[in-house]
C-alpha cells in the first residue's frame, strides 16, 4: 500500500 | 527539520514582515500590487485549512497563523487604512487576478493527490502561489519603479524559493516516502517566474537604472 507523506511544510 | 527548510521559512516570514512593517511605518504602499497581496492571502487561507484538522507541531501552527495574520494585515492596510490606501497605484495595478484563480481551481480539480475538498484546496493554493507574483510583475513593468519595492523584499522572496528547493532535494535523498510532485512542479514554476523578476531587478540595479522589463 502506498504510504502518504504528511503535509508538514509551509 | 533541516536547515534549508528552516531558512526557507524564515526568509519567507521576513519577506512578509518587512513589507508589513514598511507599510506600517511609512504609511505608504506605492509600488506594491494589492492583487498579488490578495492572492497570497487566498493562498495561505486555502492551504492552512488543515489548521483545524491536522496538528503537525507548535512551530507549524504558529507559523501558519503568523503568515495568515500578516498577509491579511497587508491587505487590510492597502484597502482600509485611510493614509495607506491613498498611496496605492490603483490605476496601474490592473492585472485581472480573477482570471488566475479560475484556471488554478480547475487545475486543482483535475490534478490533486486525492479528490477531497481539503486536497483540492491544497493543490489550488500551490498552483495559485506559483503565479501570484504576476500582478506585481505587471505593476513593476508599468510604473518602472523599483525604489519602493525594497531590495530586501526581493532578496528575501528569492532566498525563500531557493532554500525550499534545496530542502526538497535534501529530503528526497534522506527520507523514505518523501515525494510531492504537485509541490515540486508548482514550486519550480514559481521559482522560474521569480527568477525572471530577480534577473531584471539585478540587471537594473547593476546598471543603476530604472527597471525595464521586456514588453
């Protein structure tokens, strides 16, 4: 399953 | 958080704060495009909808609130403050920014990481940020005036873009699953547009002449 990277940038 | 990301955030923050402080201090916004500033406010408002849903860190939350607050303050000053709004080059700032918003929205509906409201808004904010500098470029071209856009503002925005690209390269090689195509491509477009602005700014500065953008 494709792992989603959190949107942790501004 | 790597140093490139941190420096990128700081230069971005200072670019907004320098502009706000300048408007507040000299009570003038001559040479500043309200259209661009409104687009930036929309960019922050649509990207940071996740303030209500996802918590990343105190740093992220505070920075998001500061970006939102300062960009909304700039728009408020330019629209509502009785002295500042008099200095606004309204007749020159004619770029029809609504025509940027609709294509960005359509693109976001077509190209997004997931077809949900939050994801579409997130993609929209990135596409819009990429082109938000355009009304400012047009205003510069019209007024041929670089005196009022301080060197710091130009330098800080350029540094912000450069640091973020270094941050993406660094993270791509050091983290697993770190892939954000939408962010990278729209960020690259934004940097190229900005590079154009940068090039002519330095060219005119070097020759000690007024800014001349190609027609």
